[in-house]
């Protein structure tokens, strides 16, 4: 039976592209591996898939008991398939912190503190002397652009930049032009319901004893989103109650100015004010220069929760 | 300030040699890294260090807050420095299951399902085109011999065998002759107190909600050890009480026949009988062909605790 490779719930471009590309690499190395996704493909990712003419992987509803799986772009179980404990995790390729992850047996685990899983996969093609097709290069490039906000996020390392330049060449696109078009496709929120906005890129984290959910959307127009603040708050309050969250942080990131305007609700609201040294007004605050959930938000909030 | 690299508590040959060797590799790559140990050097490891004329690393009493550390040959916090949570873990090189490990930030984590950390380090020398000195090769070889019981353990992979052969050549020793001498040096238990036997290679594991400690010693004479069974049991019962263990399993491994005679005490004793399908007599059972704590004992017991 084929091994399955997939990224996290609420898939983003790195998660989808890394799953597709790693299945390609494994196939070329003679292994039987198929890519899957744990949720809907977002507009940004769909733009990249269309551009390079690649099909999205099939949806995985449930992992069968004992299935051998490869995780990319995540390791925390609450971000993985619902019944991930039933699977046999044989491999992980990731670039996030390690938390709420465990296995019964030794496995192949490769995490590196770079900006994007795709950057590690790019290296693995080279280590294994496997050629990157135009499509593979295009998907890896799209993932790096997405995770690094076109190389501007503080999570972006020199390795990511070098990989992006090299991949743009193989993919035959201009990095800046293609990158901005792709990000804009993802930042078009005009068709999104409030529920979409809150779930399209939401991740849950354990911080101390608390459960914190952080949803992030990219936009070119902050005010457009917050026109619906009342409706957003009502929906967030329901999520907080149903999941017993201590905090729900909605992060709206302005991809042109590289700032984020956040909306914080829940008992843990004060941790946002203290952590970022801001005053919340109308439950909101502008976080200047903050664009990275992983490197700027999760770390700051975790410090507040465990100090 | 130098980063510190160390292996687990109750250091064995892989843990000590991997720390020493990885500090050497890092140094040759221009990083400031020093090896440390978390406990006494055992006789087997001392034999290897003496043979290749290498000093043991200094003892680490306590990790200072915020010290950058590299873990080798372990990841589970209860096997690491007592206040490991105070350190900033920047890197892990390991070959065990992943459990009770977490970081706040992304890191470099490399685990591979091979028999020995030294096998991964050997690969890293080659990946980085760094020459292995006779001493480095000797220590890496000693670690592989130790973890694989001279290539006979089920944890031993083809990669470990190939590495051992290659390293024996560089180290200028005959693999079989050197290996058996080194193992025998470690299996000489004549000078050991009961307390030594129970702590010299003991590791604690979380299984479900239970705490299980598994101590292992190598011998060429099973009966010699069990002459002191009464004294051993009294001491184990004290350990169980002071650490609130569900089970203490004492594993005496016969390195000539590759079997283990185990002694099980604690509430969880029945899990040993069920897991290995044996009957305990006088709290003991012979486990034919069982020599690997990691691959044959921890996995079997974890299944019993979480089923």
C-alpha cells in the first residue's frame, strides 16, 4: 500500500506544494508515496497549481489504522489528521517548532530552522541528484514566496532566498512579478464569508495549559475586513466556547506594508497586550512589522503563557 | 559563549562518543561547541576512550539559563539534563523515538531510524567533506559496536554495518577482536554494587499515564548477577516508591548468547508477562533473542500501556 504524504489542516501553499513535490521526489527514488490534503485548497495555492498546471492532491478524510504516513510542514498532532495517532508516522520534513509530537518507534525526522519546507525539499532533490522539473520548481518557489511573503518575512533565511532565485530560473518566471500576482490572488477576500476568514488559515497551539487558536489572512486592504468586525466577533466567541479556547487571535496581515492588525478575544486577551506591548482598542491593535505567526506571534504569546 | 553538546543521563558509549565527535565536527566547521557528559563514564566507554587516547568530556552539573545546547543520542526531556527546559535547544541528532520533547522555536532536528547516533555523525563528516581522524573513527566505531552488540542487535541496520566496517579500517583495528574486548570490558560487573547495576544504564519512559524505568546491564554470566536477587529487589522497590514508578524492569543481557533475563517489579508487572507472552517465575523471565531496549522492550511495553 502506498505511503501517504500530507501537510497540516487548513492547508496553505507550502503544505500543499510540499506534499505534491515530496511524493514526486519519493517516486523518483523508487518509493510508492501519494500526496493528500487535509482540507480545501486556498485561492493562493490554486493560483500556483493552475499556473504550473498541476492537480491538487486528493482529500484525505480519515487515516486508516496503521497506514504509513509522511508529514510535511507540520508536526503538532492537533494540526494533523484527526486520528493521526492511528497512523504509523515514518517520516517528517518540517521547519516549525516541535511540540505535541511523539512516536513509539524511531523514524526519519528532518527539521531545519528555515522559512519554508520547500527549501528543505529543494535541498533533498540536490542531495539525491534528482532533476527538478519546471512544475516541481514552480511549486517549490510558490511555497517559498507564500511562507516568506515574497522574501520579506523575518522567518526568511538566506537559504530560502537562494533557493527562490534558483527555482524561479528553473520555473521560468520572474520572481517579483509572479510572486506579487500569487500573493494578490490569495489576498482577494471579496468572496469570503466571515466563517471562511476565520478558518482558512487557522492553527491551534498549546501554550502552557491553555489552548490558543491563531487565524491569519493576508490582504491589501485592512479596513475592508474590519467592516464586518461585529460579525467576526460573534463568530469568534462561538469558536472560543465550542473549543474551550483561552484566546482566539485573528491576524490580518497587510502584504503591501508588512504590518498586521490583530483582533483578540477570550480570557487570554491581556496576554496579547502585554506580549506585544500594545493597548487593545475595540479589541484590536496594530502590530507594526509583525507578519509571521510562527516567529513573531507564537513565540511572544508562548512566553506570556509560560512565564 | 560556546554551545554545549551532550547525550543522555547514565551515559553509554554512543552518548559519550557522539558528544565528543560532534564537538570535533562542529569545531572543524568553525563553530564554538564543547562536549559535556551528564554522568559517570562506564567501563566500556572508558575502555574505548583509553584505547584511542581521548579524554572524557567534563561533567555538566547544571545547564545555565538560556545556554545554547545540542542534544545527541536522546530527545526525551526526562533523559536529559535536569533543567533542560532552561536551555535553548538549537539542534538534536538522534536515532530514538521522539517523545516528551518540545521547543518554542524551530530548530535543526535530525533523527534517523538507524542503530546508532554515530552512524549519522559518520555520514555528516562525509556530507561536509571533513576528514575523520583515527580517534574520531575509533570513537564512532566503538559507539556502533556498543549500540549494536557487535552488529547483532535487531536495531542494527545495513548503514550501521557499512559504517562500522569503514570506520574499523580508518581506526586501524580488527572489528571483531576490538569489539569483543570492548564489550567484555563493559560486561565486567564484578566490582559493581547493586545500586550501580540498577543505575548505570537506566532510562525512564512515559507510557500512557505510567512512568516506567528500564535498567539494562550486559554480562557474560547471567547467574552471577542474580545471586544478589534479594538485594536487587529491595533496592528496586525503593526506587519504585521514590519515583512513583508503575514498573521497574531490570534487563540483564547475555552478550554471548544474545538473550536477556529480566526482573520485573511494580504494579505494571503483568504488562511484562502479557507483552512478551512469558510467565514470570520468582519475578523473572528469560526473553529469548531480546537484547534491544529500544526496539524490543520499549515498543512492546508501550503497546501494553496504551492499548
